[in-house]
C-alpha cells in the first residue's frame, strides 16, 4: 500500500511534511487509471465547449430561424450549411446554441451546488466531530431530524413560493446534500482526533485552531475531494429533474433537464435530434464524473480498494 | 425492542413538527395568495373568502389549528384551487395508484438488484461481473426522466406493443413501462452495494473457515455469507423509498398514471399550497415510518446491534 512512499524517500524530507507526498502519490495513481484520465480529458473538453462554444455558433439561443420554422421535422435537422449544427428546436431556435447554454447552466449548478454542500457539510461535521460531547450530540441529532425530510418536495415548494430564480435553485440544491457530507466528515474527524500526532500537538501546546487547520483539514482533504466529485453528478441530476418538471431554469435560459424534457415531448414528431444531443452531453458528463470520482477514490484512499 | 420502537416514534415528532411549521410558514410568506388572480376580487369578497378558510386568524392560531387538524383527524384542509374538494380527497385518489406501481417497482428493484449484485460478486472478474457492473453504471446515468421517453420511443412508437400512458385500473400493460422506468436506477444502486458487500464478506475469515471444513458453496452462500452481506443493502432501502416516491413524480407526469406525483406537480403549478403541504407532510410521515422499519429489520438481522 505504502510501497510507493518508500520508493521515493526524497519527498518525505523536502517540503513541509507528509501532505505533499500523499498528493504526489495520488496523482501518480490517478494517472495510471486509464478510464479516469480519459474521463478527465472529455470533461475538460465539455467545459471548453461550454465556455467557448458560443464563439462558433452561427445563431444565438433566442433567434428564431423563420426559414425552417414551417417544417421543422424535415428541414430543421442537423446540418452544417445553414449553421444549425445540432438542428433546431420546435420554435426554430438553434439547438447548438441552446445546448451550449444548457451545458453552462447544468455544469454551473453541479459545481456551485456541490461547493455549497461541501463547504457547509465540512464545517458542520468538523465542528461537531472536533468539539465532541454535548455539542456533537445535539448537532448530529439535528442532522438526523433533517435527514427524514423529503427534500425534493421541500425544494419544489421553495421554488414555487419564492418564484423560480436560478440562484435559489443553486443554493437549494446545495443545501439538500450537505447532511451526508457532514456525517462523513464528522466520522473522519472523530477518528483523526484520537491520532497520536494530534495528541502530541496538544501536549506541546499547539492551539486548537492551528490543529484544525494544520492537522485535521489536510487529512480530510482526500475524502472531501472524492465526495465533491461524486456530488457534482448528483447535483446535475437533481437540477435536470426539477427542470424536467418545468420548475427549474426559465426561458430563454435552459439546462440539460429542460432540453431533454423538450426533446422527449416532441419525439413523436420525428425530431429525434432534440433529444439525442442534450441527452448525449448529459450522459457523457455523468459517466465522466463517475469515473473521475472512482479514480480519485482509488488514488486518494488506497486502503478502500 | 418495544422501548426502542417507542423511542424512535417519539423522536419522529419533532421532525414532523419542523416539517409542518416550516412548510406552513413558507406557504404564508408566498407573494400573492391562492385567491389573487389577474382580475382582483373586491375587498369584501376577498375578506369573506379569507374568513371562510380562516386565513384572517393570527398566524400562531392558524398553525395550531392546522397541526391539530393534521394530528387528530389527519385532515389537511380544503384545496385552495378546487373549491369542492379537500386535500384528503385528492391524496386519496392518487395515493393508491402510486402505492401500487411503487410497491411493484420496489420488489422488482430489490429482487433483480440483489440477484445482479450476487452474480457479479460470485463470478468476480469474469464477463458476467463486467456485464453486471456495466449495467449498473449504465442505469445510473439513465435516470427515470431519461428512461421514460426512451421506453415510450421503443415500445410505443416503434414497436407498438405497449400503451404510451394511462392507468386503466392498473392493468398490466399499463404497469410495465412505469415499473421499468422507476425501478432501473435503484436496482443499479442495490446491485452495486450488494456486489461490494458480498465481496467483502466472501473474503472474510469465517467464510474461509467454512470453505476449509468442506461446506458446499451453496450452503456457504445462503447460510453464512448472505445475511451479513444484506446489511448495507437494507440500510439503503430507507432512502430508496424516498427516491421511489420522488421518482413517481416523473412517472406520473410522463405516463399520466394519475398518482400522487401528478397531484403534487399540478398543485405546484397552480399554487395550490394546501395540497402541496399535505403531500409533503404525507411523504415525510412515510419516510420516517420506513426508516423505522429499516432500523428494526437491521437490528433483527444483525445480532451485534443491541436495541
């Protein structure tokens, strides 16, 4: 398990301790995992499309192409000549522009949502675990109580009551899933707290704040990174689900869920491209995140194999 | 055991209270009441209507009345959108439908998920294992709202074998696609959990002992390995139930089965707050109840856990 650390003793001495050698080790292990590396490359490509895609679009996402509007099923298909690389939707809008725009929204929801969940969950869990005792008991009781609330329903309730705004959606989705994160972090913190080096630090008079930032958090980083990666696809799924119901992002903005929903409802008219393109982006991205997450788990948490 | 169950039921009370009060306050902070429309009503009429639904009482009194109504009579009050129906009637109409295809999906997911996971674990690193793992990864990126249109495309539009929607009293051709769409994604999760947990058990010492004393593989699997391997699967079944109810929203919407999910989305789009609250609270109750059952089952299977 730790044979690589022995093979490269140089890293143990230089720098500020073991933290760096763990990460170098993890990077080497990650790069050996072919599926994870390919997924990472594909993921970067999709992110690049989301960022630079609009530069290549011949149409913007709100323009209606009146030339094809009359007969979308036969004329609105994907074609290079008229600039609709992915075809048009049922209102004659360029699907490529819309998919790029949907990709931006969906990826943003995934990343922002899981950042919120991870930050909040880590702070909460680490506090509960490190302080311990009564505080820990009350804090985790609260998590137990919150866990049995049907969140998807509450989120929809929130969206209906306060109106559909993209930021509410981001925050709402993020706040759904910090509970699991806080449990994991708390368990890990409890285990770390009783380690000898924390005891030694305490005995030599290191402040609590320094122990948390210098010893606890760096050791939690591995598990945080893994769960953050695995959270992103869940966030994307949740957002797509809500947008599929027509309660998510609003026109002219769109997201993968909304596009899939549109594509699914117009399937019977033979405009298959409306479902295929957003669905392909959606599935490929989810696959990538799962494989990257798996690769990170193997890389950062080798004893879990 | 009894003491444990009572303790758990007592701890469910604050959860439900939080849920009820939270959704009630949410409903009241909403801009625009259920009776505001494009054509504003005369103030006297509005006052009359609000008096009829007790919307002019002070807020704490309203909450108190609502909680008492829910707790003592399971009464969620009238629908704000359909003047002649109560929330209970709307729930009573949709819930049996959801329960029917939900239960079938649940059984299908557990049976096939466990079978797939066991197969993969017992034939580790063979093509069977890869197939099972492949299916479970594939099913994970195909959530129910993607599965539903694909199923309709194949079985209704191309092959014409199955009706594309409707309920028809739960006749089996109408059940097949909802059940497949709803069960696939968590069948995959169950298979993955089952595989990794059974692998871990099969590599443990007591299984090696059983092998060494010459027990046939079948006996090892069914008498020794399966019970401990089931534990992680069982603890997953609680959340599964919630996923199932949530998933039913998509199923109802896509296959127009008329279950509770359809009522929820309709009320969400119509701002029919009382129906939304009623369904949210009902799902909350069911979640708590299911988690309790899972805990009891867990303790019953695992002798190491003391209640």
